[in-house]
């Protein structure tokens, strides 16, 4: 027997740019991003995909995009009018929308030197990123995330995908973006729930990585809830910074191992999203998942009760939920449905369970098993009580 072994080292980098009014012709961020690797005589061919919810919330957005490209038509070529796709989590189960993007890539003959620019929330980023990553084995994608959650987490990493058979992100690829452009002006279009929802990811990463940031989130909870854009810009920047640092320095950017610190609170969150038929938003599900796992951590002696109370208080004062009745829902056999999330999470990780918990705030511990009885105790402790002493 003969064996040939060669080692292939692959490095990648991409900028995450923070700006305002990205489609203002005076703002050259997008132009420079799409042309920085080309001579000025060669046009960059671009397909733009836009979240329908954003189009509805932003007057004249599609015209702004077309005007931007027309002004810089000597260096940019818009291969088709901006394609509008369904927004929200529903798009991650709608394979017709996926094929719309793939078909348009094929019809416009966009090749691996072209660009797909996706403008929208995290779900649209995921679906479009998946489409771009499998066309021609991967096109250059430039993300312009437009929600708090997508700007501080979902839109800046290397993952994308679709939900399938009731399983979150069952289909997907790892595909680093060519660039990410965070435009904080888009955050003004968000409804209150979407504004607050993405802050759950800020608490997630702060609780396990940066105690000072956690304290800052608690300190500025009222300002966050009152939609102070300057404060939110700081929250998004620091959250994105922590996420990117972990992705680039953890030694496992494509998650070949089992530890997923950035999935703190997510085993229960993914299960609750599925149980709710995706009516519960990802950010709100993560918020409840964080509170459940923090309560579990307290019962296991990893954090103090004061720390647990600080987590619940800080998140609640920001407007994030700390409880969901889904946690107590039982199946026909009388078992808590949420517990099935552990097996689903184990499969998603690759067969070995690895759950991240705070130990204490600002640090973390990885557990390879969770005690169902303690989870039930944590749910009971977390469950709100009415003034009459009855559970709500």
C-alpha cells in the first residue's frame, strides 16, 4: 500500500465595515469594496438581493440601489434589477426563494469573479449566502445586514443555511464573506421587537467572554430599550468584535470540533423556535435559552445567585424575555418537549454533546452532559409566579 499525504493551509480574511447610509452616492464604501481587487478599467458584475421587509420599511430603497450603481456604472455593473425575497425566518424553509436566487445567478451568467450583495436580516443573509456558496462552488458574497441580530452576529460569521425537516440550519455551508458592511441607519427601520431581539446575542457573548461588557449592557439597559442609536452602535460594534475574534482565533472557524461557545443558550433556543413553528424569534428564543442555562449553571454551583439575578435583571430591563411557556410543554408521554433539544443539538455538533455555561460571568465551562432533573429544576425556578403564588 502507498499513501500520499499533503497538507493544505487555507487562510482567509474579510473586513467588517461600520458606516451610515451605504447607498448614498457620497459614501464610497460599497464601491471600494466591490472594486478593490480590480483595475479601474474592469467592471465588477453584481447581483443584489434585498429583504422584502426592508423594502417595505425603507421608502425608495430599490431606487436608491439602482441609482448608486448607475452613478458608478463605469466601475460597477448591476446585472439585474434588485431581487426582492421574503424576509424573516420563513425564507429559511422556502426553497422556492432559494431557487429564485440560484436561477438568477445562472440566467445572468454571474461567475466566480462576480458578486452577490445581500441586503437584509439574518434569515435572508443565511438563505442568500447558501445560494451563493453552492453556485459555481462559491461566489463572492458581500453582506449588508440590516438588523441588530444580523449586524452583531448572524451576518458577520462564516455560516449560512436553511432549516429543513423541523431542524434549524440542517442544510448549509461554511463560506466566509468577501466583506460585511454594517449600516446603522437601517436599524432605525426596525420594530421594537427586532430592535431588542439582537441584544440577546450581545448578552450571550458578554456573559461568557467579557464581564465589563456585560456590566455595560446592564448599565445602559434603559437607553437600549429607548432606542438610543449611539448606544446601540457601540453594542453592535463590541458584540461583532467579540464574535469575530472568537471565529478567527479559536482554532476551529469551521466547527470541526464539538465545542461551540458562541452557541451558549442555543440548544434550548433552537428547540423552542421549532416548537413555536418559528413564531418565536431567534433572538427572543436565545434570550430565554440563556436564562435557562444560567439558572442551570447556578444550580450546578458555577455562578452565584447574585450573578444569575443580574443576568435576568439586565436582560429583562433591556426588554428581552426571560421565560417562555414552551419550557413547560409536554409531549403525549408526559415528557418535557424542550429536552429533545439536547439530542438535536448533540447531532448538530457532530455526535458529542458540548454545552457552554458561564463559570462565572466573563468566563465559561464546557459540559458534555446535562442532568435532566436539574434542567427541570431550573425551569421550575425560572418560571414566574403570580402575586397569588400561582404560576403564570
